[in-house]
């Protein structure tokens, strides 16, 4: 018999808050909130609806509790995580997996279900004691839509609650309207920052755990504050959604959604794109002159034969390092306006203004940052000099502040029709800047599943090491990689209007070791892809796809960048390098074999056929094949 938690809730809630829970008429919600009200034992629980009054209450509490601090701009705040809580804790982020499925998840960071549940429940016991907690209702994707996934967050961090009001669509009214057969289907997140120090930072980092139960759609996050560990609706929810989509026949992907705009032809063409970290994802979504729908996570559904997409989120949780007036003018401008922004782990100067790494202005020599009281030259306990801000410092901001937002697409409950999908990696000597796949399956297996990110001199470890990153999603895939890959193929092939698939690589280096093109050249590659979708450009074949003609790129460089693009650079950039490609495919085979011992043989057979095709091209044309030389 299910325990009745109503008296517990009444003892910890105001009459108004309790009334909001009762009005939902959903026993599963009462059980979730009631169980953790008893188990984590907060002093009080405030329940939010969608009203501006409740949003403002959360903002005020974040300041009152000292979890955020004021800045010169009255609508902006700053939050500091503890010095050891500045990034995602991959080691302690684990899947709780039933014993019978544990072997299939052995390559992922998993823990046996009962063992994990016992551990996390022991840590959670009394972890909110004496603290004030808050319950919020959100939607992943637009509310009251076929894309909607309802979510409940229960947290004792008012910074987390404030962040989620910026990042996601409030959905209490959606919960009110849910039909009886829908009331069991929502994601649940329980989070506690735990014991705090005098700066309001989590103390028990040795007991920091982020445990995800994809079988029952609940995430437990304890003793964490950095948003990547604590904001349940972001990457935690993404893992739940990837698992759910795999079972239900749709897709959740680590992708932006944006529109390439052709003003001359008065048309917009929607693209989705996946790029591993530091491979150009945000900068592609924010190309000047184009429009953005979302920058990070997308849901895809087959609606009436169309490949439709929504941005899951309402805001941006972006890395602020190197955001400056020259490189990111739209974001930079918005970060200086007096509008709601939470800065995290950067410097607040004596002038109460925010300063970060790569801002492009001179920072003061002292102030407050994630280290505490800071002065230029100060060192931490290891003797390392502490910079103005942390390298992983962030900003949290509404997307609809941006002038380049595609507002209609952003708000569309049935999403936007995707006509092109971009997969971009980072390598200095293999992949051409843009190449079209001949079909969807080829796009997934040769473009998406083989994505790699090459380490640079700015990365810890050896330079030039290529890290596999299939679909730019490896940190978040929540069921076996081979099955996930096949589900991507099946979804695309099941759509009547299948998008074209393109690969990108912005990081080809010349013989002098320098990048071959400017940062803005990605606009040219995008518009060639856009033109191909509308049958406006011819192409040349390679062993792995189709590439542009020089004459078309020459015109596009002049039109979009007012630059002259030389034929010599074109030939170097678009040369097909046979041995390099064979080595790349062999690395993909090795990675898939390691990550999923049940990877379907069909995937390896496809790659072996591609290797044979490239080997034949090598024997016929030589190791490096100039554009136009390959005849199939």
C-alpha cells in the first residue's frame, strides 16, 4: 500500500503551495515530492507555478540566500561554485542499470541498480535538513506539443531554480491540462547542494554523485552546484530523453537548430548540426546574417513524413571564455545589457562589473571570483596562479534576447522542417571543409559515426591526438552505441522528405601549419550546402561523397565575405587523402568494437566496403586525389 504523504507536505508547505500540488490531481507527483520531503527533510518547500510572482520569488531567494550576488546592472547576478566544483563530474555521473542489462552498458559509466540506489539514498538522507527547498514544473520543448516532455525539479538550490527558469519553459499549466493517461509520463529530478560553506558553496564534494535511472526517468544529484552537475533539465534530462526516444522511435540529439537565410531569394532553410566541443558548434549556430532556433539540444520527430525539430531549451548556458566584441558580437552585446543574466565563476571587480577571460578589455587587478577574494598573481594551494576567471566559466541567458533568433521557429509547437544536417569535427589533415553524403545512411555511418576531435596545443596531453566522438554525443548516449546508431539510420530513412547530410571541418591546416581559412568561412560552406538542398550547385564526386566546384565557391567567398578564394587553396582543401581516410575508418571500427560488443555487423560491413572503395581509388588515382580527378 502506497504511503500517504499529504500530512508531511502540509507540514512543510504553505497553504498556497500545497494547494498547487493538490490542484494537479496526480498521485505520482504527490508521491515524488512527499517521499523526498520526508527523506531529504528540508525545513520548507515552496511550490512554483508559471506566474511572474513565483519567478521573482526565486530570483529574490537566490540573492537572499547568498547563492547569487548583485552586479552593477540591476537585472544581472553572479554565482560562484566552489573551487573544486567547476565542471561536469564525469567520474561520479553514472547510470543505474538493472542487473540483467548491466553487461550491455559495461562500456558506459554504470552501476548496478540496487547498489546505486542504496548509495544515493544514503547520501540523500537528511541532505536538505534545515534548508528551504523549491519545486518547479517545466517542459522540455514547447508546452502542449507532441514534442513536450514534462519535468519536475525538486531542489534546495535557489541558484539552480533561477537558472532553470531562464533555461526552460515553465509548465505548471501544462501539468494542469494533462489527461489521465499522460499523468505517469514525466521526468523527475531531485537535487541537493548539501551542506554549504560561508560562501554558499557545496562542502561534501567527496560525496558528489549524479545518478541517472533511465528505466524510471529519475535523476539524483547530490552535493553539487556547478550547473552541468545540478541543473537536471539539461544534460541529465538529455540522457533520459535519448533512452526514451530510442524506445519510441524519435531522436534526441546534441544539436543546434538554425536557419540559413538567403535574402536574395527570400527563403530560409533549416539545418541541425552536431559538433564535438571546440569544433565550431556555437559559432556555426551564430553565423552573422543567419538565424538561430537553438544552440545545444534538439528533439526530432517524423510529422506527416517531415523531419521536424524543436529546440528543447528556452535559454543558453554558454561558455563565456573568449566571448568578445569581435568574435561573438551578438552574445557580447547582450551580456553588457541590463537584462537577466547569471554569470558564473568570473570576476566581479570593485566597480561591480563582470570580467572574464578573453573579454577583450583590461580586467581590474582585484575583486571577487570563484577563488574568493582575488588579486592578480594570487596562487592556489598547489602554487598555481589563479586567473581572472575560470576557463569553464558560463553565462545563463534567455535565447529570445538575441536579435538573430528565428522567433517563429523558436516558438513553433510543431517545430521546423529540417532540410540539412551538419556533422562537424576537428582535424588538420583529413576531412574537407564541406562534403555532401549521397544518402542518409551514408551520412550517419561515414559522417556522423566517424566524427573525431583533434587535440590542440591548448589541450592537456599530446597534440594531434584524435578523440572519437560519434554524433558528437558520446557523453550523453544512454544505451548501447551500436543500437543508437542504427536507430538514427532507421529514423532518417523512415521520413518521406529525408534531409541532406553534410560533413564540416573548419580546421584544415596548410603546409605552414596555419589554418587555411578564416573563422567566417563557415558561412560559405553553409551556403553551398543550402544551395545544394535547392539544386542550385553541381558537385564533384569523391570516394565518400560530393564536394563543391571551385567556380561556385569563388563566387560565394566574394558574395558573403568579400574575399578572393584561390584555386590553389581550393585544391589543397578539397584533396581527398586516401590513407588518412582509411586510418580514420579503422579507428571508428576499433572504437565501436570497444564501446559496444553487440554493435551490429552491418555497421562494420559498411565501413569495410568503404575502405575497399577507398583502397581501389588509391590504387587508381594515388594517395591524394585532386578535386575532379575521381571518376567513381
